[in-house]
């Protein structure tokens, strides 16, 4: 699971720079998705305006993704670190494990008090480079690869002007991405 930003304007970044205009956060759309690491299939997606915190998108995206597939593991970056997210993935969705590195939030080196976050600290302590937990978490980068593929094929800018139209365009882009993957596997 990860999120990416898409430019939300019909003019290029180069034109904005040349015209001396500043980029505002209102012109930025955030797409948060749950990605199948084997196929880059976007199983769940949610659109919001950016920049914003990734954490609130976890539950709705995973709920949508769980309708498409059963998840053995849930991998996410530290932006999604929350005991509630670990518990939701394991207890509600039936995932065998959730791998979300600890985000210490300025707390220094204190041990977390909650069950799943404590487990993450134990699993990701200094381990040899090829350890099992490091290899498993390394698969999270498949989400970045899926975003790269998505932006290469469909572009990184949205043409829609209103928030509602940008949301529809993002949803259609997710559908198009998935259809392109299915067509390639025929």
C-alpha cells in the first residue's frame, strides 16, 4: 500500500515555471492504492487532495482491496504506522502479517506499548541484509514500480479542473491501468 501525487492541471510544470507562477497545494491530487506485488494490479484506490497524511486512507483502501482478493501480507511504509491499522489488517481482513515499519513520531527510542507495533520493532531490529523480514518488506517497493508504470503509460498530470472531475479521472485511470495489465496477459 502506498500513495502518490498527480499533478492536477492542464498546463505543464514547465509552463508554470516560465510564466513565473507558483504551484499551489490545491492543484495536487493524491492517489492511495493497494497493489498486488506480483502483478501490479491496483486492487483498491482512494483519491484525495494533497498534500495530506496517508494514514486516514488505509482502512477504506484496504476494505475496497479486500473485496478483490484475500491478502496474506499487508506491506506499507511508515506513513501508515498505527496499531489500529495492524489490527485491522490482521483481525478484520485475516492477513497473516502486516509489515509497517515503526514511525517513532519524535518519541526517541522508547518501546511501543501496543502489541503489533512492538512486534515490528522486534522484527526490524538490526538484521543481516538478507534476513526474511527485510526481504518481505523489500517487496513494498513493488508499489513504487506500479506507480512508475502507471505514470509512464498514463502520464503524471490530470486534465480535469474541478475536484470531482479529478477524482473521476483518477478512478478511470486506475481502471485503465488494470485493464492494460489484463490485456497484456492474454
